[in-house]
C-alpha cells in the first residue's frame, strides 16, 4: 500500500474546480484491521519524528485544517496526532472573533498562536475563515469595523489572499513549515453525518441549527473554497485536497502528509561537544561511585 501525498496537492497557479476533485477514492486498506495497523504505524513514526523535531529545535510545523461542517477535522486531529507528546503540540480552534480580536487586523488572532521552533501547532479552522465564511456572508465583513474605503468587495478578497500568501512565505523563510489540509466532503455525505448526529444521543452535542443554516450556502462555500485554494496554493505552502467521505482513508492521507513534511526537514539530534562529554563522564563517575558505596 502506497500513499503519495503529492497526489492530493493543488499545484501553484492551478485554477481549482472542486467538482473535478474526488470526495472519495479507493480504500487504501482491504480491512478495518489493516487500516488500524497502518494508522498505528504512521502514529508510531510520527511520535519518533516529533521527538527529533523537538530536540532539533530548528523548525516549527503548523498544520491547518479547513473543511465544511462534519468534514472530519476533529476526528483527523484526534486520531492522527494521538501519539504526539502534548508538551510539543498545541491545538487551537477558531470560531467567531471576539470583540478584542475585531479591533485588530484579520491575521492577528491566529498569528499570536503560531508554534515555536521544535513544536507542532494545529489550527482547527484558521485565518482562512476570513476569505471563506466572511465571503459567503458579507454582512460579517461590514461588522468588522474596517474603514469604508477598504470594504470594496471587488478588491478585498484578492488583497486578503495576498496578505495570507505573504504571511506564509514569511513563515517559510523563518523556519515554519505550513501544511494545509482541506477535507473535501460531498454534500450527500454531510447530510448523512448530520443525521447520525441527530440519531445517536452521544453525538447530539455536535449538532446545532446553525449547521443546517450554513448548509443552505453549500454552493457559495464551494465557490469561495475554489477561489481560495486557487489563489493561496504556493510552492512552499500548497493546499492538499483530501477526499473526506471515507474517514479512514482521509486519516491515512493526512498522517502520510504530516510524515512527509517532517521527513523533508533536515533534523538531527544535537551533537554533544567534547567539553560536554567530559562533564557527563565526571557526573557518571560520581553516580557510579555513590552506587558502589551504598
């Protein structure tokens, strides 16, 4: 079984038509057991690479998850990152901006949560909401306290795309690798998952009337995503359009994508200097001597 994460990348400059991107592909595993085994292999490898990433302390890794409601963002994060040491990883979910956040530029609230070197940051939704939900609902834009001359919808989206691309290029130049995942769910699969959330008591908490309200704008969201993916998939920070109708397949693609990103980094455990080795040998002698006296 081979998963090539590059198969799901949006090429720089490509005009995206989501109708041509599959929401489901042939299963990578022939059984549930094989899926669990492969996912555990990925998780184990990811755990080893994360320790190296933390010790190397040269790069930061930022994972961005976007997708429609019920696309599986929470599940992908929970399953794929289950083997990661919590000390080296933080997850942030971005919903409606607070009053304080609205007093700043649209990138401010996410920028202050960027990961440090040696760490992994995960954004469950992100600054991309500002060219997705805000574009679908222009009344949100008008409530963001911007000067009137900046509210021209014929230019503001291209300007925001440019701000996002500039930020991500800046991050790349300074050692932060940005991995962008769009979980591509079909409208029919979303309907089925919404019904599950209603029919299964343990999932009732996941469902709200706002989910149904946003579903009415499905086609507007697809247009907003197409424009966003086309404008912001670059050489250094490409988008990965992951077929999300099959949750197990999606998680394997996501885990492989993260593994590929970490393996591409030039990481190594810090080398011990001669002075440090002498210091450690002195400490070792003290510990051995103490043990023998006891």
